């Protein structure tokens, strides 16, 4: 799984194809969509019109509102049809609602049937993650949760590491909230490296081995967000960023 991907939440269907084509042309090879973003079809058509082979691009989508086993199998087929693809690289349960154990069981079977390459969850924090671990046959490959300097998820970071589950950060740039781009600690570190605050934040996550999927509709920002491999943060800078944790969601959601 690429460690840097491109998220398409809140990109309208009419903009998605152009954005994903831009993202692929500047070097992204992983796209994060979801059933409830209503842009799976546009993601699929962008991948096809990019000329990239299917196996060059890693596609994640997420199940929304599944009720049980049969419903989930149907829902996976619908995503495959919208994407117009034979398989999905990573399928996540979008949130721990409904009968998530039955939903996950259906995902395990779809994985065995070759429709999915990997399965995981999103927003499974603390009890729900532990509950699923007790009942699953295949450990979730990924847990995608809100992670940025103001919500650092130290407990889930350790717990996912112990289980062999990759922690993937949603809203790695805090979706611009809480004045992130003008935060004095982040600005001073950015100035010291001649980098932007966005690059410092993404590098901080990257150095913690957290997968990142920043979203931007601007091509120059897509490039900026990918350009984080030519510098590194010191232990002191990593610790300074650790002091920015507020320990709670900025979105009042999971
Ligand atoms: N599983 C879940 O429940 C869940 C929830 C939320 C998000 N996600 C996933 O995570 C992805 C990323 O999260 P997100 O879209 O909420 O927020 P984000 O990536 O943290 O931030 C996106 C915002 O930051 C701006 N931005 C991006 N790069 C920038 C830069 N270099 N400098 C200044 N501003 C910049 C974007 O504006 P412009 O577009 O105008 O450039 C946009 O307003 C989503 O697209 C989605 O795939 C998953």
C-alpha cells in the first residue's frame, strides 16, 4: 500500500475526474474514495483515462450503511460496478455501526473470492476495534482514523502497531481546522526547514509510519503534499509537535 495517497472526500462528482487525473499525473498511486462520497464512478473513469494499468493504482473504498451479510455482498458488487473494476485493493467499513461483525464476515468471504485484495475498518476506536479483533478471522489490514497534530491517537497508534494493523490518517491536515496552517509551533518548524506547514505535518505523520491521504483540489498543493521525502524532522521537532495534541476530535465524529 502506498504510504502517501490522495483523498477525494468533498470533491464533487463533476470535479473528481479532473482532480484524480491531476493526482495521478503528479505521482499519486493511491486514491481513497467511499460509497458515501458519491464519486466512485468518477474515480474509476479517471484511472482508466489516465492510461495507468489497473495494478499501478491502489484503490480504497468504504462501505456505507450495510446491514448484514447479504446486503454487504450486494454492496461490494455495486461499488465494483460503479468503479468499473474487477477488484478493490482495500475495502473498509466506514464506521462501526450496524452489525459490523456480519459485515466484516462478508468482506472476509469477498476477499477469499478475489473481489478484494485487503480489508479493514475506519473509525474503529478502542472498544469497537477490540470487539472486532475478538470475532474476525482476518486481522484488519488498516484502521483509518482521524489523526493530525491536534488528535494524535497515541493509544490507537500503539494498539494498531501491536496488532499489525496499519494506521491510516484521515484529515491529516485537520481539514484546515484549528488554525493549523498558522500554528506558531508548526510555522517555526516549517521555517527552519524551508517547507510549508502542510509538508511538516505530513512529514511528522510519515515519520511515525502513519499512512496519509491528504486531499486538495489544487494541482500545486497535490505536488506540495507529495514532496515530503527530501527532509526529516529531528527528535526534538517530533516531540514539539507532540505537545499540540488536544486528545479529542475536531469534527465531533468518532
Ligand atoms: N474514513 C473517514 O471517516 C474519513 C473522514 C474524513 C476524511 N477521510 C479521507 O481523508 C482524506 C483527507 O481528509 P480531508 O479531505 O477531510 O482533509 P485534509 O486532507 O486534512 O485537508 C484538506 C483541506 O486542506 C486544504 N489543503 C490541502 N493541502 C493543502 C496545502 N498544501 N496547503 C494549504 N491547504 C491545503 C484543502 O483545500 P483545497 O482542496 O482547496 O486545496 C482542504 O480544504 C479525505 O479526502 C478522505 O479520503 C476519511
